[in-house]
C-alpha cells in the first residue's frame, strides 16, 4: 500500500481501491483511476514507456534529417523542475536524449533561484538539450515584429543565465493564444516546434492536463504504427505514485511551499534571531 498525504488531502492506494478523504467525506474514485489511467503517470511506467520505445524507434533531436523511424521527445516544464530532473535521470538510464523547455515567467518555479538553476544545470549535465518555453499571453502587442523582439529578449536572458546556446522554442498553451497560426520554422534564430514543417512531419501525442486525450502512449509505442512521433511530456504529471492530475499539482505546490518556509526558518536560525510563531 502506498500513501500520499498533505494537510489538504489524504490518498490511500492499494491494488484495487483508492479512497480520497477530503473534508471528512470519503469519495470512491476507483472509476476515475481506471478511466484516466492514473497509474500510467508514474516514474516506473515512464521507464517502461522508454524501454518499449527503444525497441521500435531511435530518438533524435529537433532539426534531424533522419529518414529512419524516430521519436523526438520534448518536455515543456510548466510546473516542476524537480520532476523534470527525475525524468531526465530515467532517460539517461535508458540512453535517451530529450529537450527541456523552461519558462521565464512561470507561476510555479523561478529559474533564477539557486536550487532551481542548479537542477537545470544537472539536466544539461545528463546530456539533454534546453529550449525556451515562451508564454505569448504575457505580451499585449501580438504583432510579428513585437513577437520577435520578445523572443529575442527571453532567448538572451535564458542563454546568459544558463551559459548555453538556445536554438529552439515552444509556445506555452499554444491552442488558446493563436500561437498555432504562427507557422514559421525559425523565429529569432530558433526552431519553432509548432511550425508547419514539424507539425506536418510528425504524429503528435501529449500528456496535457495529466491524462491521454486520444490514445495511450504505451499503445502507440507498442503497436508501432506511426513512423515519426513527437512526444510532449510535462514532467509534473509524472510522480513516484499514482494520483489524480490535480493532486499531482497539489503535491508539487505543497513541496515548493514547504521549501520556501524551510528557507525562512533556516535564515533566522543561522542569524540566531527569534522565530516567533
Ligand atoms: Zn506550457
């Protein structure tokens, strides 16, 4: 039996039954567990997916000219750099290369924070590539000229922060902010992963919102019907144990909150100040 808990939730999982206790009410969520394949989104299942993929495909980088069946694996890091590093290690173990796209303007993590920056460098040291995850909705002026100016600026900041060349970007929430109408293969001297050329060349599958909207990735990889695949994995959806998508976010947010408070407590302790509660 695996137990995940925090102040706001308490989840008990065994092989057949999940009971979520919230506000003293018990809700049977077995049906949701099965319907949305909660147990697909674990580290151990991720390892199985990579092993299955390795049997049928080669892993390539964006911009490849390979004619052989291949996969391009990409991660838009929306919520958790900690989870990104956990997946990067599993990929390294399976000799797989992928690209991690980081946000400058995330509400969930700060790439300028020492411990976060160190984890991004760990991902690079494992041999993975990094790109810019660009949030178009942040900018009022949607003209092409302004887009290029803003892409140039974010690229420069990320590149100087990481001391890495940034030659690729992905749009954050592309279907809600008209980003899919921007079909250029390159902008600001970066490959646009939502460009027409890439979208026309690859079967695309994503774990957006923590469930499979069309097919399960395991079935796709096992059946081997698609020649070239672009896989988008958001690291926050992949945890050590199975849980609902929102609870995966709760876990990430709770851990970050705890870390922030620990930092405050340790600063006071180090400076021998009273920590009045
Ligand atoms: Zn995103």
